[in-house]
């Protein structure tokens, strides 16, 4: 009983929403990229870089909103490395993503040292203000999900994105610029991953910590897969995973090993991939470089 | 009258291949212009140049008197040129309407105006007699409808000139008939059509003029009313071609293949084969006729180990092969030419050499222990490529880069070379040229004359009638009748294929 009231308290529910926000935002980022046919396991690194830039900009300007903007811009630009390498040079998208993750992990530690002259944690900076019970990024995150649904399933752009991820040659044959669509989508995924990172460093906390994303980029990917590559599915999965993280914090000290709770998102993902809860099929052309003349 | 479109001295090279060599083509408004030639002659390439998918090294294109500078399909589409590709360009997960509007979507505010799209699609469909289900997903509709969707896609974009690359290769005879009517109604409404095919009878029936390509060169353009099949075949191949192979008197031996009461489900879990029984003797070709989708595909899959049967028996030489694995069945010397070469016959990103041993690669002489024997692989390829006239003669080429007909020859070479006891050939001449058809037909008859058993499934009734010794007609998963090929006619088979019976059908005077 004790445990149940602990789990379903109002506090857990609001912390669920806070925990789910970065997952949902990054998952939507991954969704744009993967729906256009580009695997994006760089979300983790893009988030980390976004979290860092947000703090740096807030530190120098004193304005957290500029920090947020900086994270968006930098996330988008940083993702362009992944875009150019995979779209223009047809490199393996998983390898490119791993490289970005490593670059971000190393780069943030290095810059932390140079800018703040510390290792581990930055100084505290001005964080985003509360809007009612939550930070603005929580509301923005929800908005991002609804907009993604609208864009992907109601607009011409979304139709083109889906066609490019399923059958790029068909899209090409009706005059759609496959590469342009993919650049835009990878760019959006970088912007959203940056937003998710800023939520962690300026929303949840007011500073940057080494490796502070702690695998959330991968959990976001899991949420995207568990949500069957749809925005609302990804939101649902993020809430579920966010809930499991919130519970994990509550359960600390109650004698249940937290490792078990940490495993939950991954176990769900494996179950989803194994097809237990209906089939979760990725876009057909995912991971395949597009070569125009090829048939 | 001036031609609406002129292609002048087009030259297009691929690495190591001169695909178009100084080719000319002109098209008049309202004309159906057929483009024919052997596999790999450069037909699809020439049309892809016109549609802006490839940039030619040399040559000019004039459209309505103006010199064109086409850079990408978008330009061609804007000019009013539409193309239906040899391999369909449809997104399976999108609906028919979405596929048709893709790239030129009607909008209301920021949104796609899907109601307007569906209305427009239905309006076009009615105007040209192209019946489609606008809200169905493309992956759920039959190929015949996919074809109509492709044509609608071009018309929706306001195509004045329509390129059809082998549109009839995957259609049933009824669907082909429907397509002709569509083509005629299109030209009546002022559209012009370039039409690629290997079927000379079709060409003579439907086209106004014919341009022939051979090995990348334009051989000439003739007026349809002044030519005939023999002349066209000679222009295409450069020699006399036997349009119908002569068949020797059959010499049947004992029963080799025995199938009784075989049943199976299709992919959707519905009964697709219902208690099918037949026998094939040594030295006999059993043809299977039927409208596509009446269980032929499932029958072949069960016989080759690609699908599990739910009941029945299947013996070769008295040994049961019932529900054995594909590998076991291959090892029992059952050869298979699959109907969908991209799905089952080839690995497109492997070389010709590797594809020539696919499925046999683990055995002597191609493998020794866990290693492949590269010398033997190369030798095998060097022998088969000229013997089966696979072009280009390059064993290192990727299967993907070959033309459709040459891809088919790779499979035929592989499956025939290993001396099967029982040959299962499903649509063996789909998409191949007259020369290759003659060649494949000869090889099939050779198998029979050597005392092997052959099961021939084909949507081409003339092919079934001329090759088979007996013909089984399938309808809704059952064999409704087995007739002697000598007594079979297209009409008789047509009645059976539609589910009628010969007594009833003939008594009704049809
Ligand atoms: N993208 C490509 N890369 C390399 N070679 C190619 C490519 N496209 C075509 N070829 C080669 O160019 C030649 C002409 O091919 P094309 O597809 O135009 O022939 P086709 O006349 O349409 O044949 P089919 O009747 O078999 O479809 C062939 O030798 C083919 O292998
Ligand atoms: Mg072709």
C-alpha cells in the first residue's frame, strides 16, 4: 500500500511529465529524421551539446531564453555534420551517429574546462522561469508533438517526408528533391534534440553536468520505436518511460534495486520490436543512401 | 504536321556500356508510337533521358518546336511529359490518392486538401475509364490497379505525352485489353503515347508507328500497317527468329511428379489451394493456365518449399517432398524460375557471377568445406554468360545494373544448367525479348525431350498452348479441368479460366 500511494501521488505524476518532456521532444526529433530515411542515433550527443550550449549562452548573456535559442541553433547546425556525412557522402548512418555522440561527450568536457575552468559541473546560471507548475519547455514539448502530427500527416511536406523514407526513387520520379527533404528533417531532429537538452540544463537544473543526458537520447529512440514511428505513439511511450523514471526516484530507499526500474524502457522496446504489441515497422528505405541513377 | 516531340542523336553512356548510340525518335500528336528492341537495347534508358532521370552525353530534344533543357523529372513533368516506369514507382504505405498527388498536392491553408484530391482522382478516373479505389493503400491493391494508378499519376500532372515502359508485362489478358481501351481513349483526347513492349502482336494491333532499337542504336522507324511480326523480329534481333518453336512428338515415360489433394493458405490466411491433384510424366510439360491470383503462385510456392501446405501429398520419383525445406527440394533436383525475379530469384546487389550460383553456392564444385572456390565460380560464369547470351558480358556487373530481360536470363541459366529432374517455370518469359523467348522456349522443350518433367505457369495463353502437352486450368484455388494441349484454344481456356465448364460454356453458344 505504502508503495502504491508513493507511486501514484500527484508529485509522481508531475515529475512524470517533467521526465517525459525531453524524451518526447527528442523522440519527435528522431521521428522526423527516420521518417525521411535517415537513422539518427546521434540524438544523445545532440542533446548533450544542446544542454551545454544553453548553459554557456545563459552564462554569458544572463538571459536563459537566449540560451534556449542557442541550443536550438547549435543542435541544428551540429546535426548537419550527420546530414552531410550520411546524405552527401553515403556513409554508414549508425557509424556517423556514434561519432557524433563521442564528439559531443568529449567536446563538452573539454569546453567545460576551458569556459568554466572546472571539471564535472558548470557554474549555476539563470534558468528558465516557471510558468505555472512547470517550466516552459514542458508546454513547448507537448506543442511539438501536436505540430509533428499535423506536419507529418496533414501537410504536403509531411507526405513528401514519408514518401522519401519509404521509396525515395518514387519520390524522385515525381520531382521531389530527396536530399533536400532529408537535410531539412535531420536539421529539425537536431533542433529538437537541442531543445530537449536545454530542458535538462535550464529547465530541470540551472547548470551543465558532464554526461548529464545519461542515455536519454537512446531512451528517446526507444520511445520512437515503441510508439511505432508516430508522434502520439512516441508521446505515450515517453510518458510511460518518464513515469518509470519518476517511480525510480520515489522507490529509492524502499529496497527495490533501481537497476530493475532503469531496465523498463529497454525491455518495453524489445517487446515492441518483437512484435508483441502489434507490429512496429520502420520506414522501408531507412539507412539506405539514395543514389539517383541507381535502379 | 510537325511532330510534337523530337529526340535527335541521343547518346548515353554508362560505365562500360554505350546504352544509347546516336538515337533519333519523333512523335506526333495523338500517335501511339511503339519502341521495341531486345533486352538491354536501351529502350528504358532512352525514355529515362526524355523524362530527365538521366542526362545524355550528346543529343537534343525538341518539344512543340522548342529545344528543351531538361534537368530532372520535375522539368519534364512541368512540360507535360509523364512516365510509367518498368518497375512501378509507387509508395506502398500511402493511399492511391496520396500517391497520385505526391509532389503536386492540392492545398487548403497549410493542409493537404485530401477531399479535393480524391474528387480530382475520381474525376480523372471516370474521364479516362481508369477505375481505382482512391482511399485504398497501394500495398493492398492488385497490380492491374497499380498500373492504372501510375497512369493517373501522369494524367493528374497534366501529361500530354505519356511514356509507358512495358506496361503489359505484369497484366492479365483481360487487364491488357482494358489498357488498350484506355490508350485509345487517351489518344482520342489528344494525348500522345510512347509504348515499350516485347509483345509484337500487341505492337501491331495498337501502335501507329514503330521504332526499333538494337544494341543501343536506332535501326529505323516503320509504319505499323506496312510491317509484320517477322520483319520486326528481324529488325530487333538482326537475324530470322522462330516466333513459334517446333515441338517434337512427345515421348512420355513413367509418372515422375505426383501431387494429390494439395491445399494451402495464402498470406492473408485464406484458402488459396483447395485439394489440387495432378501428375506429370517424364518427358511431359504440364501447363497451368488461369487468371492471376487463382492459386498458381501458392501452388508453385508449395512445390518449391517456399510455403507450407496444410494437407496433401507431393512425390517426385515416388519420394515424398511434402513440406520439405526449399534446400531439400532443390537438392532433389527441382529447379525453379520464380515469377518475381526481384523477390525470389536474385540478390540485386550481388554480381552476375554470384547470382549464377545462388542456392548452389554451398556445394561442390562451388564450395569446398566452408570456403568458396573462386576459380570454379569464375569458370562457371565464364561458361554460362556466353551460352545464355547475358549482356553485358561482364561477370562482375551487379545484377541491379542489368536490364530486366538480362536479369531473367541469369536465373534461367542457373536453374537450367544444373540438369533438373523437375523444372518449375513460373512466367519464364516475362519481360524478355523475342530472341530470348525463342531461346527459353527451346530450352524448356529440351528438358522435356530429355525425359524431364516440366510445370509451366504462364499468363500468356499462346505460350502455354504452344509449349504444353496438357493444360490444367486453375480457378479459385482448384484445378477445374485438365485438357489436351492439342485440342486447347484460347477461347476454350478462357471459358474455363472464368469459372465456366466446357460443356456448359459451349452449350450456351459462347
Ligand atoms: N543505371 C545503370 N547503370 C549501369 N548500366 C545501366 C544502367 N541502366 C542501364 N544500364 C545498361 O544500359 C543498357 C540498356 O539498358 P536498358 O534498361 O535501357 O535496356 P532496355 O532496352 O530497357 O531492356 P529491357 O527490355 O530488358 O528492359 C543495358 O546494357 C544496361 O545494363
Ligand atoms: Mg527496360
